[in-house]
């Protein structure tokens, strides 16, 4: 069962991150402002056609919006990590890499124990 509230919140968050007002976004995705408001509040689920227009307008992977419902593949996770790190200064990127290394070592240790 899809969680409409999570889907709506993610759509709203992505729209706001793009700096789009609800009215303008509704116009872009060719639905009424009232319907978009209902989707973003988790009261309605968009049709497949509207969902595709929303995904395209947000320029975001559909599985990000549906993450709780669709198993995320590794390449999507890698892309998200890369996207988040792309504008970091080299020293911050190196710090994040070091954190990954520590986390991976801890995962490896915990798997040996179990």
C-alpha cells in the first residue's frame, strides 16, 4: 500500500527545492492547483499520467518519490551520493570518503561477529 502522505511530502519538498510555487507547478504538470494541493497533503494519489508529468517536471527519479514502495537499486543510491558530494570542497569530500571507509569496516566487523 502506497503511503500517500510520504509521496505528497516528497513531491512538495522537490517542488519547493526548485523554487516553484504550487500554482505554477500545477500549471506545468497540467493539473488543477486544488488537485496538486490534495496530492501534496496526501489526500489524493496522482494518476499514472500525472505522476509521470510530476516526475519529469521535478527532474527526479520516480523511485525517489516512491522509495518506501519500490526497492532502490544500488546505482540510484550511488547517483544520490555522488550528486550530494559533487559541490563539496576537496577536504570535505575526503572527510566523507573517510566516514564511508570507517562505516564499511564496521559493517565488515559486525558481519564476522554474526
